C-alpha cells in the first residue's frame, strides 16, 4: 500500500502549491518549458525530414534508385533490362548514355554531362517529365539532334527553346589517340529539377544520337533502375545482383549520395542536442520547484517518517511530483508540436504575411515552401528524452527530502 500512498501524497503536494504563488508559477513555467522544448524538437525534426525527402527525390530524379553498369559499357543491355524488369519490386530500367562534353553558343561555353535516354521508356510521372518547364521530352527522337537543357545551364550560355547549340565531345579510339566530335543540336526543351548540379550541368538527347556522338556502337553507359520503394532499393538491387549481376557493377542511391544524407543525419542529431537544452532549462525549474516544496514541507516529511515511511517512500513522494510535471509538459508539447508540424504548410505562409518576410526566398532556394514530414519514431524519441531529463531532475530534491531527520525538525515544533 505504501507506493500508492506515496504517489497520492506527491500529487497532493503538487496541488497544494496554489498557496505558494511563486512555487506555483515556477511549476507552470517548468511544464511550459518542457512543452516548448518538445514542440520545438518535433517541428524542427519534421521540417528536416521534409527537406531530406525533397533532397532525396531531387537527387534521384536523374540517377534513379540504382544503376547497373559495366566497365566499357553495357553491350547486351536489352537482356539485362528484361532480367531487371522481371525481378519483383523493380518497376523501371531505362538505358542511358552519359558523355562529358562542352556546350556553347557563340562565345559562351560551359561544361556539361550529356545524357542519352529513350523518352518512350520514361514513365509519365518520372521526375524528368514532371520537371519539364518548356518544350517536351518526346522531342528527343533518334536522328533529330534535339537537346533538352537544365534551366541554369540554358541561362549560363544564353539560349532559349529553338536556339542552336554546339556540342563538343572528346573521344578516345584505339591506336588513334584522343579525338573529338562536334555536333550541332537544337534546344527543344528546358527542365528544372531543383538540384544545382542537375540544372546547371545536365543536358538530354536521344539514346541513338548519344550512341553516335560517343561512338559506343550499340552499348550504353548504364541502366537507370527505379523500384516501388526507394528504401527497399538497396536490398532489391543486391538480391538481383546476386542472381544476375556477374561481371556487372551495381550501385544504389545510398552509395551515390552517402555524403548528403550523412550530413543531414549529423544536422538532425546536433539540432536535437541543442534544442534539448530547452528541456534542460525547464528541468532546472523543476529542481527549483521541488527544493522549495521540500523546504516548505519539512515538518510534513518528518511526520511521515515517524508514521513509518522509509527514505525510499519519501523519495517516491517527490519523484512523483517531478515526473507529473514532466508528463504534463511532454503531453502538451507532443500535441502542440504534432499539430504544428502537420499544418506547417498553412502556418508558415500566415507567419510570412504577419511579419512580412519569407522563410525560403524564391531567388535563393529551389524549395520555396517549408516541407514537413512527421515521423512518429522521432516523436517517441523526443518524448523519451524529455521524460528522462525531467525524471533526472527529481533526483537531487528527492534525495534531499529523504535526508530530513525527523528528530531535528520536530524538536522545535
């Protein structure tokens, strides 16, 4: 019976703080501090999850979820493509040819990666089709000498749809050294994928034109693979490679962009540590609250000890108060943070209109709205961390209460 009684007394002490206005204010401030810290953590982590999702989609828009290639290029790529499409979970395998080149018009020159592709194999919802701003991807037909440029690349060399451009591709032939091919193309489209390295250095032509320009003679550079679930891509492509990948080089998106996502994970960890300091400050308020209660209730503690309460029971009495404050703050913080993260698309524009500024100016960022993606695993971690911090804050006051000697206190009562 002692544990329920200890909890009951602890909650009674918490409610009785109304008589001490300062202690009551500090208690409310402690709960609000915990709630603010938890809500801030949930919102910031949700926004960072949203940015990670946007970055992942944009980075894989051209490279795909995985790539299958071979030294010197893929010869019988049609058979490899059929094997890929027959594997469960793989939805697309598009042949591509990549050539390093120089593109220019007049005196304006820029380095570029020319990518040959088959428009007919690009799905209707593929990022490349969705990213077309002017023109159409289907203009890239064999022998058309049509080219589609990234918007930043087009702006750098000063071209628009319908303008001619010159492409210089260096090639190496056995016994003939380094040579070059010079072709003229007509700009038939401009795309924007929202990634600087794509929009500023990528151009697309038809697969047949790329093979002729690069002298590949029926070979392709790689097969760009797309899976049903991007997170399952490493497992799927590894399973396919174990069966059919002899002599082939297989890479997935986690290997190609490992530095980007490692940086994001590090930023998320650091943000969680820094914002946890808000909860830490609230925890110090909990310590101050409980110390004041212990000082105020010394006589009551002494009486409880004479009634048979052990030191452990006294510790539980005051631990209950600290944990209750922590729970109130965490529940309020989770509710507020989850609601704000779920409605960030409406809240952010309202704040921009109210204060007259933009979180993501269009002339600086490709993403002009704050993306948010609420992960309940993050909510659980944040809640657990906040509860641990607030529980740890009860250790010193509870130990101080347990150290009260009944004889000394009651001697002058």
